[in-house]
């Protein structure tokens, strides 16, 4: 069985494709790392809503929850 010889351009294109795939994988891992280092809790969301001037009643209304 003969080996098929690819041109330099084809080999470079294949490497570029692999590089782009790895960059996408790295971006996903970076996002997971960011979420681990900067967790969002319900308390932090409520605190931010209060700082924005919302009351607990306003938050409950936005969520469709009756108090």
C-alpha cells in the first residue's frame, strides 16, 4: 500500500485545524476555571439586586413568587 504524500499547504491546513480545535477546548476550560474561582450564589445575586435598589418584594415579583 503506497503512502499518499500531502503538500505543505495541506499539512499546514491540518495543523491549523487542530490548533483551532485545541483553542476552543482551552476556552471552555478557562470558563470552567473562572466559574470555580468566582462562584455565583443566590445570596450574591440578592445582594446585587438590593444594591441596584430592588426590594425583596420587587425580586419576588420578577420571579413570579408571591410572598
